[in-house]
């Protein structure tokens, strides 16, 4: 957002004198009252007005405020408190004073929100007393308009090799639906869901990043058992132009020096893909079982300027970055890519066995999620989760939060024999035994495979800065629906379960985080307590269960580790198996209330659909499709008495001056005009600019000197 100049409200000397007399009479009662005060708040929807719900726009702490009184050159200085409030007393600012208020030290990546006659900029002029000298600030990355009008995109998976032109190639690989979708997608009575592309174009992907300015989405490949990759392999990125729905091969990152490892579906002796073309055919795909979450890519995020892509390489456990330009353009070679790598630290894991996946960009920093896998020691006490803060400027990793993964969890499935499998297990390369039949018997039609192995797969930040931490279950990457085990003599058909988790860690004023405990996080009381499930014996997001057709709890811990949080909206969207009660063999999403942990709504992408992954993690991460934040140019014309270019409290604003805006890149054509009013204000934005303002575009503001303009005041 571009704001030129400042704005002012002027009070005459005569009125000021009368107010000073009143001040002398009221000194005792006003000395302790604020004379100039206000609030700095997060203006998530960029409309310049603070709202308490939809979105909830809280105050911003530690923003500096300077106050210049009358003609004094030395300012009074304070800062906003934890609620975003600030104040100057009547002793500091006498009644009737002309005051210039300046806001400074805004949080990194934030700028001033939309302004206008009733909406201030970072420099404001008032006459004391003034109690609503407020400032709204926003972050372009967090702007999302009205949630009910927002779309969400996710990847979905079909078993088989999508490049063989069989039934595996035609199923949806990318779908779009409304943020407030509720019910069964893809059904006549359910919410609408659009197929953006099929598996034959992109294969299995994990949603990467959305570039707002070009309305384009990047999709990164994900390597998992039974589901084939697209034409670019383990290091493939694909792009989709969401305006025209055009899908393109973007880049194989191996060509720019990022080795993401071999495709485990390729037989090394023949060079052929072992996956079948038919999505209903059986395949052991044994190598993919062993390398799940160890080959290919995890999370990826665009930088603050959305011209650089960061990604997690699972193969060498490093963070990488390379140039993608704006609008999106794949680098042609190594020099153009400017590839950089950063070694993710071992957070003290036994045998150096740690696995990264989650990557989140947030307010100028990147956040990386890592787990200790305990694959060699097989000790649950060695399981641990760590979140690193990575500063792209200093390239330093800083551990900001870690906690053990040996806390109790609820049964993934309540079928006798499976109901004892609950807590996180060390990573394994041993295929789990069927749990839903007693020893010595087996059901060749529906053997349940359950063995939860933690992957810290996603990170979001609540509106108060608290961490929302999503865990995926590695077994979901290692299994499928109605597929065999890895041993050649295993004749059972297995249904895999992906049983993840959602954890909250409260942000503290000293910059630390505290793990939820028995369903409570900070001063928030979550959904369940004393259930022997979750850190401390309860779960903040304890509504993560599924009720069967008999209204009995069939599954606990059904979330799958992909998260989406819109700033200012008190809920988090989470991927889940069987998200809708009573609907079986489905995958989709649940919206949880971030204040209470309760379930708000549920949406399934599919159910009872042969060829999909059933309960074993059938959808990927989420991307939210939002319009770019609004642009504005303005904001005041005043009479600069001392000709120093700085407006002081006693310099008069000029109303009724016509201002025009011209497009320099189009021959100087006039595209808008406005007349100063309400204290010299003028503004150009999408409401009065023909075709709207354009980003990175040259404009010129002009004043026609033939109009009546005061030469003195």
C-alpha cells in the first residue's frame, strides 16, 4: 500500500485559548485522564475499521508513538501496551493543543491499512482532547477479505501410475471448494467442488504456495506408496493459472542442483514404473514403504515478496531456496535460479535420526517442523518434536519450541484388537500386523493396518501468536486402501489408517511457548479434559473423533496434519479421515474453533470411492485463494508556511483542491480525480480509479495550478 504525505485537523488559536481556560478549572479531575489516546490494531481485512468478530482484530503491542505538541520540536514518546492502547495525559498535552501524532516501529512486514477522512495514517493531526487517534495495520500475506467468499484448493490422490493412461490418470488430482463448505463434496446435495486437473497432469502433489499477484498456484510433488508421481518426478513443481485453469510443468528442481532422490516406484533393474495403470489393481510397491517421508519434498513456501520459493528436501534434510520471479517464471539454469541450501540442525535426536517436513512463512521468518524418529533405538522416550525459526536475512536457525511425543493418545480405531494402539510409535520399516482379528485368524478382505508414526507436517499461527501444530501419520504414506502388504507371501488386503494430531502451544509475553495441558492452553479452555488422551491427559482440540452409524465412537485422533488458518477468523481447517460422522472410508477437512477446540463444520472430498486412499491420507495440504490486498495513493494537501516539506500542527490543510492521477506507463492518461475535503484529504483506490490501481506501476499525481489555490493563509 502506498500512502503519500499526511493528514491534519486544525484548531484556531481562539478556540484553543477557551479550552485552556477550561483546563485551568478542571486541572485536578483531568490530570489523570488521557488527553490524546487511541489503539493500534491488526486490520486483517484492510478496511481501516477495527472489528471484534469476522475478523477479530486485536490490538498490537510495542508500537512506538510520538506526540508533538503545538510548535515544540521535542516529542513525547510512548508505546502501545499489550492490548494495543497508548495515551498521553493532560499534563503532557494541555486541552486545546494542536498535536501531531506519529506511529513508528511497526511489526516487520506490516504497513498502514486503508485510510480516509475517518481512518488515520501513521502521521495524524488532532486537537486535544482526542480519544480515537487510532491506526490500523495489515500484512499483505494475511489479507483475505470475507471468509465466506474465499476458495480453498487441495491435492487428492488416486492409486496407480497416472502416466500410463489408464483409470489412474483421469481421477481428480486437484480440487477447489469454498472455505465454508460443509457436507459431502461431489454429491448432488453437497457443496460444489471443482476439479482443476487430473492425476495424469501432475501426479501426487503436496500443495505448495499461492502467488496472489499472478493468481497462480505452485504444486510440489509428494512421494508416497501406491500413488504415482507426475512427469517431473520427485523434484517436480507444477503451476496452475487459476484465471484460465491452465496447468503447466514448472520445474524439476534436480535441474537446479536440488537432489530429491529417486522415484521409489521405478524398478532400478528395468527402469520401469511398477505401479499399475488401473487404479483398482493391487501393487506391493515395497520400496515406497521403506522410503516414505525420506525421499522427495515436504513443505514449501514463498518469500515475503513472493519471488523466491523455499522448500524442505526430505532426501538430504535441508532447506532450499530458489528464484521463481513475479509473475511466476521458472529459472532457465543454475545461475538464474540462485539456488541456496541451509542445513537443518539435529535437535538432539538419538542416532542423528530426525525428519523435517513442515515449513511456514510468517511475518518475515520461516518456521521448520522436525521430529526425532527413534527409528534405531525404538524408544518412545526418544520421540520429540521441534520447531525452528529461520531468519532468511541471517540464515540462522533458532529452536523456539520443543516437546516430547510420549503423551497419551486415544485409540485410532475402537475395534477389539486395534483399540490398544494409541500413542505415537517410533518410525519403522516393518509392516504392521493386522489388528482387527485375533491371533491365528484373519480377514483377507479388510485387514486394518495401524501404527502411528509422527511427522510434524504443518504449522499455523493463531491470532495471538500461539502455535497450531499439525502432525501427519507416516503410516498413511506407507499404506493405501485395499492393498497388499510388502511381503510376497502376505495375501491380506490392508486398509491403512492415517492418524495424526493437532496441538496448541500458547504464546507467552516473554516470547516463549507453553504446550497445552489437559485441554487448557493459556487462558483458553479446550474441548476435553481428563480423557487420558493428549498432553497432560486432555486435548484442546478434543472433538477429533468419528461416530459410526450407531452413534458410537469408532475412531479417535482422525486429523491428518494439513492446516489452514485465516488471520482474524477464530478457526483452523484441518485434514482428516472420516471427517463427517456416519460417513465411512472418506477423507476431507474439519474446521475447529481455535478458542474452544470445538468442531464447527466438516467437509469430505470423497467417501466410499474405490481407487482413492480411503482412511490413509487421501488429501494433501491446503492453499487459500485470496485477492491481493487493496492499494491506495493519497492523502493530504496543506499550506506549508515555512516551506520545509514537513507538516506541523499549526499548518493549515486545504480543501476543495482538485487532484488528478495519471498513468505514466500509458502516456500520462488521467485515470482518476478527487477533490480534497475534510481537512485536505484526497485518495485514489479501486473505488475511483479506472481499472483499479496496478502493482509496480508508475503513476503521477498532478494539481492544476489554474484552479483557485490559496497563496497564503
